C-alpha cells in the first residue's frame, strides 16, 4: 500500500493510474487533507501494510506564502518512527530546509513528469525486493532480529556467559549493567556480521560459495562519538583535497596523538582512470600491484563515495582544530570499512619502513655478472 496525500483530486487520480500501470500490486491509499493523513497514520493495521509515503506540503495560500508547512511535523515523526521511504512531492520541495541527504526521504518538485518519476522509483524498489527489507515488519525488523538471536546464541558454551558477566562485574562495579549491555550487544552484532559475510552453501549442493560483497559496503557513514577516527575520509572545503586518517585507533582512543592526526592525501580519479577501472575492476579492487604499485591504493567509486587514489608518499599531519572547529578546513565525507582501513594502513607501514639502498653505478654493477 502507498499512502498518497494531495488536496488536488486530479493529482491523486494521475498517481493511481501510474501505479496501476506499473503492475506492482500496491494499492494507493488516497488522502485529501492533513486530518485524513493523521487518521490513517494512527491506524496500526493500515500502517503495517504501507510501503511508501507520498506527501504534498501546502494546502493553503498562507502556508505557501510563509513557507511554514504543517505537514512537515508529521513527515519528521514518521521518518523517525517507520522504516518506510518518504517522498515530499511539492512545488515547494526545494525550499524545505533540513531534509537533504536523507537516503530514504526524497524531495521531488512537482513537474509534468514528477508523478511518473515517483511511480518509477517505487516500482524499482518493489521489483528489487527493497520494500520487503525496508518496510514495517520487513526483514530489517523481523528476519534480522531472528538472525541476530540465532548468531548470538551460538557464541556461548557451558559457563561462558557467567564468566563474561563475572569478569565485567570484577572490573566495572560502578558501571556494571551498562557494560554488560554494551558487551553482549556487540557480541550479537559482530557474530551476525561475521556470519553474513562468510561462505554460504548453495541449495541442493555440497558447494560453498564465498560471499561477494557490493563495493558500496567498503564505505559507510560512521556514527560513533569520536569526531575523527582511523579510516575517516575528509575533504578540504576550499581545494577539495581529500585526506584519509592513518593514525592508529589506539592512539586516537588514548589521546596520545595530542590532537594531531597522520593523514595521506587521496587524489581524484580522472575520466581515463575511471574508464580503466571499469575495464579491469578486479585488479583495482584487490590492489593488484600491476595497477597500484607500492605507493598507492585505489578506492573504487560507489554510490556513497566518488572514490580516489590514496597516495602513500604524500603524508602529513592535520590538527584536530582544522576538522572540528566552527569553520573547519576539512569536512567529513565517508569512512572506510575496518577491513579496507587495515589493508591501507598495512600498505602504508610497508612503504615507510622500506630500507632502500644507496645509488649504484649500473654499468659497473653489470660488469661483475658478465
């Protein structure tokens, strides 16, 4: 079901026709007023079936002139409450502040093709199965919960749970319950993650296939309380120079880096290099030395990050102030997965630890082998 709100009957009718023409089996729940929207939002049975919201903004001349849209409070509440894609479909979509770069909320300005564009996107989400993952009672809410429990329970044998709790109580009496909660939650999530990326047996076969991750999984938007962390990528707000944080995690955590962070520059990928990556992606993904040598590591473009080339020869220090002050020199872009971060740090370490050899006279050296 798609909850569609617009006070104009013709627009509601056009959307129903578009969705019917897509043959995706989703009913349209029409709402012509904000009051009707709110009544439906309170109906738990209906909301359990909704897989997408489409909201108009303005229902009065006063709202249009002031730019204060009452329905935004409902949109904000539902963005926080429901795992459901939201479309703001309005002539005023582009003036709404605070709803940019939200990956499951889309601002669509009303045009001759906007209804079709929204319907096409919903069809893509439905046909791909994304709406079965990201929806009320979808697999994120139900299946993942079951898998976490399954993976969690398999981690313990005998008296292990008791011993873990006793060790925490011994070391953290003042913070006992909080520490127990944090440790066991991490065990559950880590065990599920490791199971998800390990090999899987092919149905009706003895063959086990290694999981092939999507390149986008190498990058994520970090949400921890550390403003700067190993593997973070920042961009200079003036020059667009990218840097990746190389300072070890323990130094950041313990504060021994004195708010000075070792970084390597990340060069932009030009058009020719991107074309080369597209032709031979495997060698760039696996850091084949034929492509990257010993002085660099390629970061392949993905939807959440434009990619780049880590230059291991261009390393320097950046002060915390230049990243976290009111007008920072660098702004946060993305973070690398621990797996990729560790690989780059190891390669950087190998590069700077190379011993080298004094320059030799080649002709003289060759003479001894004649």
